C-alpha cells in the first residue's frame, strides 16, 4: 500500500496493526504510565468531593482542547459563561462550553456501562458542533498545513467506507485484547483521527475518546486525566507522530508519545489534586471563623463548584434566603477567601485561589 497525500486514504489499514506494538521500549513506558495513573486514581479517591475537581478540570480541558483548534477563550470568560449557562458569552466561549457538555455526556455514557460506538461518536460531535448531521457524506475533504496551505492528508471518503472503518474501530475499542489498555488507547486515537469521520470537530471528539477509553478499561474512576495540555506543549511531535504512522507505519514512536503524555499529565493532575485539597482544608478553617460551622461544608461545596459564584447558587442549594446567602458570601470576601466583582447587573464572588491551584 502506497500512501498518497493527494488522494482519499480509503486504504487506511484496519485494526489491529500488523506490527509488534508492545516493543521493549513501549512496555517500559507502559509501566511508568500505569504507575502514575494508579497514583492519580488513589489521590482522586481522597477528595472529599470529587465533583468539584471533575467539573473544574473538565472546564480546563474544554478550554485547552478547543485552543488546539484555535478556538480561544479566557478563564474569566469561560467560568463566567459557565455560571450564566452560556448567556451573554462569546461564540468561542459557547463552543468551549459545548465541549464541556460533550465530556459530561461521554462520562454518563460510560457510567451506564455502554460500549464505545459510532452512535456515541456522532452524539459527541453533534454536541460539540451543535450540529444535526453525522458521518461525512461529501467528498473532497483535505487537511492542510495551516502555515503553508500545503495538503498533507486526505481522509477516507464515502459514507459506507467511513462507517466500515468506524465499525472496525468499535470492535478494537470494546473487544477483549492482549494489548495493554494504554497501548490500545494510543492506537485508537490515531485511527479515529485518520478516519476523520466528521466535517469538523474530529480532534476534539478524538481527545474526549481518550478519557472515555481509560474509564471504559477501568484505569480511572472519574474523568480527570486529559492530554490536551501535553499536546499543546508538544504539538509538533503530535502531528509528526500521526504523519509517521500514516506514511511509514512508525507505530512505536507514536505509542511512546501518547504513553509519555499519560504519565506527564497524571503526575501534573495529582499535584493539582493535592493543591486543591490543601486549599479546601485551609478554606474550611478560615470559613469556620466567619460562618455558622454547620453550614461551612455545604457553602464551600458551592463556592468550589462555581469559581464564579452567584448568590443564586447558594439559594438553589437550600442554604437560605437571598439576604442570608449574600451575607455568607460577603463574609467569605471579608475573610479573604473570595473576591466580589460586579459585571453589568450581576455580582460574582470569585475564587481566585482555586484558579491558582488548578494552574500549578
């Protein structure tokens, strides 16, 4: 099979690849990545409220994954948009928020014990892109170098061809295999990106599938490990790796790249969990000095779930009337735990320390 970057790659080989994927170097890196994942899984289980981290890290991943596709927003715009259910947000911020919705949609799918299928892939794409179509039916899709405009890849075309390759990918993702699950995830990600099944949003859907594959294989209980930050820091190597597999079948370097990404991000996320736990402990001690002690856990739960907090969020949590909830939040401002900011007609109580902990 000869690859021609000017022609649809309908000869994209089916999975599994007909090469030895688990080389000595790969197996050594698998051990390191699995150790880091196990430590992360243990750290996450120590959190008093995992939902706080799931939501915050999910929003950060939505921001970073979209940034890879040149869809850029700021933390301020993103978390304020999240607090307002997207109302008044820019078009780019709304698209990032839809990515966050797709992450949660996939997480719920896995929690229900559902297999990873084309139906799920299409649902994620439709959420990310706010679309009502699915697998590509038109011809002529070309991927070009954004700097030079040179065509570098033409994915398979023809709906039946694409669906056949997705069906093969489904079997590879869901059936029992002797491959280590982390190696399988790396192969899956390449294949999904090479199939490029949708008119847009393929990179983002493919990155969501990474975490869903890890959850499906029970390597993580909750969706808190994402590779977008690693890809941004090593973007050139990411695209070179994809190209090397396509053009020359160089799987080892690609699998190693993905495994190193898992190890790196597992260590980083574990550090962030420790920082968040320390912050929550410190905030509890400070809050107990200025708030009714019995209410502190519930109030801080809301404040950490919504780093751009509004009085209404405390009211909806059953923590009191509007005047009472306002009093609670302003007490936290006076204690130095929050910062109050008025934007138009809305007052936000911003948890700056939480943002700092997530950035470590």
